[in-house]
C-alpha cells in the first residue's frame, strides 16, 4: 500500500538497503552539528540570516523552473549539462556565503523544496523529496561550513596581525588565500554535489518511491559525468560568493 505516491519499495534489485541510508543520514547529521559546534560554525540565526536564506531559496526556484527551463531549450539537460540545477546551486551558495552558519544549507534546500512543491511539482512523493534534497545537497553545504569554522570560501578570514609587512601586502596575501580556498572548497563541493542524484536518488529514493529497477552502470556513468560541470559551477559560486561578501562589507 502506498502513501502520497510513495510505494515504499525496499527490495528492488540493486537498491541500496534502507538501513544503510538511514544510518548514513543520522551519522552525517550528528557529525555536521558536532563539527560545527567544535569549530565555531554552529551559531544562532539572526533575522537577516533568515532573510538571506529565504531570498536565496526563492531565487533558486525562480531560476530552476523559469529562467533555467527557458535556457534549457538552448542547452538541454544531460548527464553533462544541468543549467537549472547549476543556477540554483550557484544562487544558494552565494546567499549561504552571506550567512555561513551550520544549518543554512539545509534550511535553504528545505525552503527551496517547499516553494518548488507549491509552484511547480505539487506535494506528491513528499516528504521524501524534501528529505533527499535537504540531507544531501543542503547537508554537504553545512558540512563545508562546519569544517571551515563558519568561514566557507575563506569568507570572514581576517588578516594576520603578527607581521611587520605593509597593510596593502597583508590584504593582498589574504585575498590570494581566500581565492585559493574558494577554488579548493568549490572543487570539493562539486564532487560532493555529483553524488546525490546517482547514488541517493537513482540507487535508493527512485526505487523506494516508484519501484524502479536500479541500473548500476547508469549510476556509475552519471556520477562520473556530473563531476566536471558541478565542479566548475561550484568554483564559480565560491568566487562569486567571495566577491558578494566583500561588496556587502563582510
């Protein structure tokens, strides 16, 4: 018996065991919040933080389902190209870069999913799709925030005071370091963002929802195909987030 379009299939050939997925999500959540508390990325949201998160999520919806769908006529989606997804992630990362607190990534994706259900998809298959997006893409963003102590892409780093060099040189060195961090962290996030669709969706959530058979050749191909484009977009997002944060005085 299904519920809200969810068949709840757990014995589909090739499907990842549900126990592994549940354990992963529980441990990943615990790890992110533990690291965030340990290194300083776990802080209370302000009203301005919530505004940034909500605006980023709303613009992500506008891009993916309106602007991105129009551009998709010129660059159709494929395992190598995802204009709608790329734009959404880029926008979310820029606004999360203004908040830089553990939970901002998951909250952004939560709001994005609610809005996308309201204006585009409908609520069939929920809450599975919200769990999927929030605890994969959103959690990966929060993982990076936690590991960097709330200084994702080098945003929020201060120049060293233990130097006799001129201020101009110190600032130039800091900006170079921030740029390198934005690129490196963008690469890591790009690789992480290539994982959810093939591994979590195709190999678990899709069969769980619809009873679809898992083709691990497709899963492997998509995983490899997604990485180059996702890495390029997350590097660009990191550099743009850095520039925007400087522009607003952070």
